[in-house]
C-alpha cells in the first residue's frame, strides 16, 4: 500500500505552507475561500484523512462535537444533521447526537461531556441551558457552544437562526389574503423564545389587519403530534371555531388535521391549516401542507462552520446572530373560506 498522504503533501501541491493547509482543513476564517476550496479539492483528490490519534494527543482534543436536540426521532433534525456532519467531516471531526427528550438530567449530562473533554464543542438546539439559579448561565458561558434555531437570550453565544416572527407573520398574512378572519394559533411550548416569537408574528399580522383574536383562539402545544390533536379539539369546542389555524410546527399541524378529520371537518374546505418547518412528509401529507420552509441543511453547515471558527480561536465567531431566510410554500391545505 502507498504511504498515507500527509498535510505536507497537500501543501506542496497547493503551493502553500503546512500551517495554511491546517487552518483551511479546520475551517479557520484566516484562509480565503478560494484557497480553502483549492485545498479541500486536493484533500479529496489525494484521499487525505487526518491521523486522529496523533492529532488528539498533540492537541488534547477529542475531534468530536455534540449536536444536542429535543427529540432525535423528529425528522426535522435530519437535514440539519447532514449539514453539520458534512462540514464537520471535512475538518476531521465526528458528530455525536445528543437526545434530551426535555429531560433536565440528560441536558446536564451532555454539558458535562463537553466540560470533561469528551467533545470539543456543542451545537445546541434545545433552547435551554442547565442552570443552578434562574437566569444563571455563567457556569457554561465559557464553553464552545453555538445555538441553532432554538434561541437563548443570553449574551456570549453565537446563534444561527431565522426570523421566526417575520415568517409567522407571512404565514398568517397568507390566510388573511385568502379571506379568513377567524384565525387561531396553536403555539409551541411558551414561554420559550422561539414559540414566543412565532406567536408574536401571528399577533402582529392579526393586529395590522385590524382583526381580533377571540378568547380561546391561542392554545399552547409542545411541538408533538398529540398536542396538535388536543389543541385542535379545544379550538373546535368553542361556540364559534376558527376557519383557519396557524400552527407553530408541522408535527402539531399533522395532529390538528387528524382531529379535524375525526370531527368531520374538511381541510381546506372547512378549515385551512398552515404549519411551520416543511418536514419532508409535508409534501406527501393529504392535503399537502402549506408551511414555512427553513433552510435546514444550510443551518447545519453554518452552525458547524461557526463552531469550527470558535475552536480555531477566532473571536469574530462570537459576532451577532446569523439570520437565514425562510420561504412560505403554499400547498393544498389552505383555501378561501366557504361563504
């Protein structure tokens, strides 16, 4: 077998220093995009693989990162994981998936893994920090953490996010534009930041259109399908139920539609439903779900790139949040109300 290619082999082919190749492969912002692309291409051509054992001993790093989510069974996270893993692998890192299931003890365990050196950094998607006192984040503020989507209103952590309020407002404006006036909202687990921002967008669209939010038209779920079912049942126990529902995520929207069918309500003939997330099942669902699409793979790539910059000592990685665009995909679950 031929000798395993080394960083110096890439450096010689690229006409740069070994240090430049090392920085490029670790995702450092000190290397230009053009140089990084050339080095990445040469690394693939030479089938370069980092000597993990030697590097771990030299750098005292585990060369792994944690992606911590609420529910590993939620398909929403799959595209994000793909984006994280592609960027991590190119830099020689492995990705470990942490599944908290909203269990505070599990959340603490993953932060302890980071503190103890079993992982070099964390991409956090739960919207929660382990706290000893309310609002106390000082004990984790020094750790290499990037927060993705599920926002934490604490200074010091770089965020990759979308404008949840603006995206929610656009979704509700779509329903208003169709002629709906009695529009309800199934929110996420309030008072968490992301759920609050999506409710804020709903309220803003209603207020700007001069539409009231009747008592009982805002109900709270937990992002799971069963809560969508329960929330829709509560809405249709009202004396005057809504003609449209904006739901804070697709999984709860599926549950809401299941309940509407059970109650003999046609979607979208009797009730229009809009979700949020654009899970891959939403196109195949019946009717196909109108929903807000997030650039999930790009979220993963961006979050991992930020984490690599932090791990390389780049202070600029702690800059203000990166905000990525969303798209409202209009499908068959929305239509004008029946007269």
